[in-house]
């Protein structure tokens, strides 16, 4: 009976030895260089004796969840209704999308191109719209197409656009 505890201790000793070694620092490679310590000291990250850390105020969650109406009105200052010359682009993998606004030209364009836009699975970006009601009226024209209010200024600059309505695909820009 007394031999049993001795055997258990013999099996545990190698594990204890390994555990003590795991806590030791092992340097795999040292290629020299300069210590980064002065850079960290310059940041003054360590708390000084007698000083307390400033209280960090967390932002409060909104009283109510945000919805699409909170994003309106949408105004794209670099885009207006007008003619767009057809041109070729090379953007493999770019999904089809289109830009429209809340104006008569865009509404007529949507009605005229609704079937093709649906076939392309194109997503609509409404770049100028004043209210949720105006956005709902545009959606009622083409219920099969997704329309989202988005400021289009950055997109207009990147694509060299000044006018809408316009369709952008992986191979071209057209009206």
C-alpha cells in the first residue's frame, strides 16, 4: 500500500519539471538591434504613484433604434439629373447598381429600365431624396428592386460622374 504514493510522485515529477520550464523565458533568436523601451517610455503609459486614471465616459446607447428615416434627407452635391455618356470600364466582379434621385427624369428612367435592372439584380442607390415619403414613392414604382438612400458624392468622384440616372456594371457606365 505504501508503494502506491511513491509511484504517483514519480510520475508527477517530470510534469512539475516541465511546468517550471514553461514559465522560463526562451529566446529563439536575437539579431541585435535597438531597444524599443525609449519609445514606450515617451508614451508615459505607466501610472504614476498617487495618480488615478481619468474616468472614461462610455457613449450612451440611443433612446430608440436608428431607422432609415433618420438618414434622410440625402443630398449629393456633386450629382444632379442630366445626360450621361456611355463608356466602358473594367471592374471584374463589380455587382450591377444604379443611381437615381427623387425627380421626374429618374422616375421615368426607373419605369423604362425596371425589367433590365431586375434581370441584372441591380441595387439602386437613391442619391438625392428629401423624405421617407418620397423614398416610398420611388420604391412603389419598382417594388421588385432594392432602393437605398446613399450620399453619392464619393462614388461620383471615383467614377467621374456628374449626373444621374445611371447604370453601372462591371463592364460599363450607361444611361
